[in-house]
C-alpha cells in the first residue's frame, strides 16, 4: 500500500526554467532580478506598501523585533497556540512573552481577553492568523491604537487570505510571510517582511543588509556603503527567489486547487463529524481563508490518538499541531503554568490535521476520506 504524505509540494511549472535563468545571469546572491519580481508581485497582489524577501518567516519576525527596538524588560503579547518563531524573534531581543488564550472557534488570539494582558511595558501585539483564517483585526487594532502599541501580523498561514475584503498582511503595522515547504506557495525555505508604514522602509533595508546602507549605494544615493546600524543577513538567494516567482505567478491556480480540496473535505465529512461528535473548522463570514490546512477537533485526547493510529494503518499520515507555548520548558521559565490558557490546552490535545497540500491527488484524497469516515 502506498503512503499518503502529510505534505507534498506542487510545482507550478517554470521553477527550473527560472532557476536556469538566474544561473545564466550569474547573480546568485540576494536582491537580483527575481527577488525584485517577487517583491513587486506581492505588493501588487496584496496591495501593500513594501515587501522585502527574507530567508524565512522567522527572520522576517526578527527584523520586526529589531525595527521596534525591542529590548530587555519589554513585553510582547502573543497567543500561546502558535509556532515558537512567533515569540522567539522577540525573546531574542530580551522581551518577555505574555501568553494569551485563543478563541474556541477560530483558534486565533482571543480579542476579548487581549486588553487585560496589556501593560505599560507592552511593546507589541502579535496576531497569528491560524490556518489562514483572520483574527478579529478591528478589535485588536482598536485596543492597540488606544495604548499606542504596534500590531504585527504573523501571516505564515494566511497568504491570499482576507479580512473584510483586506488582504491579510496589509492590516497591521508589519507582517511576516512564510514560503516554507509546507506553505501554499513555497521555495523550500523563505519568507517576507511586509512594511505598511513607509517610515520604516529605509531602516529595514539597512537591517536586512547586515546593518549597512548598501541598498542606498546600489541606488546611487551614496558613493560608498558602510556600517550604520545593527543588522544581519536576511537576503534569500536568487535561486530561491526564482523558484518562488514561478509559484507566485501561479498563485491563483495553486490556491484554487487547495480551495477545492478543503471544500471537499468539509462537504464530505460533515455527516461523519456530526455522528461522531467531531468539530470541523469554523470560518467567520467576514473572513476569506487561505485554505492552508484542514483539521478535525476530536471529542477527546484519546479519540485524537485513536484516529491518528487508525488512518496510519491505512497508509495516511495525519498529525497533531502546536503544543501550548506557555507549558513548554521555555514558557514555564517565563511564568507559564497549567490553566493559564484553558482553550489552548484543550485544543492542543484534541486537534488532528489531515493531509492538505498542492501535491495531494484526488485519488489520495479519496483514500483520506475513506480512512477517516471508517473511524467510529
């Protein structure tokens, strides 16, 4: 029996052709023709001011922390139910994470609990669009503006998702994207920082170029470049950018395929889910999701383990998702303890993610559906 993987990349077509073009140009380091094409295309597609490609979403978040001048003693509010990079970027600068619980419907930051986590030391709020479904951004931004706190969108899951007609990533002060192998559009490893405040662009260029004003030099704005600020090397190679450009060009087609798969899961699993006490994903009416993942919320932790084991015997790779950050060894060092985020703790023990990727074939999805619905 063949194995149905949890993730398989879908190729758009011209990836190798574009990589060949990059090699022929003999400019393989960052900020070449394909980097420029990717950045401009994303700016057009998302209707944002400035996009800077990075080597990962993690590095985009690290740049955001640098731009905000996060330092020891600062606090950053973040959902406990997220990937470690969301908060690690700020902890690296000395910040203390303040873990907030999630909504029971979307598993996003619970905006009704947000304000009680805000203090005089809060320097940022990170809104994670879980599964590519938007957070309740109007409320989050309202709270942030009252307290003069920047909002960072962790949009690793949500490329091409929307909130009330606005592209995810265009709403907060800054946003981070991911082009990891598991994402809807990929170059293996990669990311981008979105800057919605033009006043941050010049310094972001410097931080991204190892703390130098090299970008100004290449534009002819100075006769030499030098070290002017802190920074690091966040530029992806042209080979990665060439691969990514092929994917971005085919973005609508890749998204349509994932949307069809997601809708098929949702439609064909409803009767089984109702019968077995399983909850399917909830997408609020104001949100146009990215169809990044499809999950099941099982009635108990035991049922979660049982269905993962069941579908494994049929050659299907299903998996759980995040462990609560506030209960991790690092989270406990910052004061996290059991009961702090009860929804996060509950969801983390019951969620199951099904295979959903651009490379999943209709026949493989048939097998996944058959395996799941045979579990009782």
